[in-house]
C-alpha cells in the first residue's frame, strides 16, 4: 500500500509517520524542507520535496499513491485563507490527476459551520472541495490541540492564561498523538467507503478554568485564566507580529466557537480518545517549561 503523508514532522504528522512505519508501511513523505526529517526516519520512508500550495509539486510527489493523509499547512501569512484555498487547489489537482482513491483530511471542530470561524473556514473549504470528488474521504474533526499550550509557555510560566471564551465554556481538547492514531487506522483500513466525518474529541470536554486548575496541579505554581475582550486579544496578536488578516483569522477560531456552539458530532465511544491533559503536561509541557 502506497500512503502519502503531508506535514510529516508536524504535531500530528510525526506520529502518523512513525505509526505507519511500525505497521510495516513505507510512507511517502511530502516535506517543504526534507532536510529537517530526522535520519532515524529516512531509512524507513521515501521523502520528496513539495510545497503543499503548489499543484505541480504535489501532483508530481503523490504519483502512484493509493491513499493520502492531508493537512492544510498553517503558516505565518498575510492572508491565511488565501493560502488555504491554494493548498486545497493543489490537493484537488493531485487527487484527480493521480487517481488517489482515499483521503484522510485533518479538519477541525467548527468546520461544520462553513463560515465565521476564522482559519477554520479554510478547512471547511477543503472539506467541501473533497466532498465534490468521487473518492473515499474521511474528515477528522479534531478538538483543540493540547500542543497549543506550547504557544503559551511564557504565559504558563507567569501563571496567567488569556482567552476570549467564557472561562467556563467547555470544548473538546485532544492530544495530537491520539489524532494520529485514528488517522493511521483510517489510512490502513480499506473497508470504509464514501464521504465520512470522524470527530476526535479527546478524553473529556474542558473549560479554560478546568485547564488552569489542571495546570496548577502539575506545573508547580498557580495558574489562573483571565477573559479579555476580542479587541485586546487582537492587539496582542498584532503586537506579536501577526499581519492583520492573520490576527483576524486566528481570533476568529475562538470567537466562532462561542455563543452556544455545539459540535455537529456528539461525543461517543468512537470519538473519545484516551490521552489526558495531565499526562500530556508531564510528557511534553513540563520539559518545555
């Protein structure tokens, strides 16, 4: 089985890569900077340089692939939704030109709204484009990544997290490794067909207040959560160097999930994954602190 993997060293992709290798598959890795792939991986995988927004490169790189794990590349950008559209165009051209029969797409909770969720609107556009193709597609509607806390390491050190969400609003939080496990199962399982949505909800829904409590219990100092206005958060993003459209798109991922948002897929045995936030903190956050 020839399986292509994009963003093979990303938070999810690195685990998909290693899981496929352990399953006895030699994955085809598409990387913008192949030299960053560890030598320990190179022995077990085929690697090709490809920019996921370039249709010619993606099409050439995926020739011969039977299945594809696709991630829309998120990057520092002056216009992220334009970049998502470019990546979607490259994906569609590669799938149709090469006759790739199965795609597992890393999407997000909120994509079901289709509009009004910032960067997630770009993922919704990819879902719509894939659903227009006569191929087997699974959209992984993932919860909020634990690894997003790595972007707030300094805030965790200072004991103060900021959010525009109500502190007691619960959302699904998930470990990227658990997303990778489901993605790998989908890639290896040839029995499913059609267009499917598979939510990945993590072990439990958490509010920012609960996250702060869990952090307090494990990082060695109190951590509290503070709700700030949309304007304050946008100014914070701009001060960090984000271009205006990117600041709006990042902010929109939070504001679009407020106001009584409920995921389209309810939590079930099939959507619940095992890794807890506490265990992830010990494995990945504490070393970063």
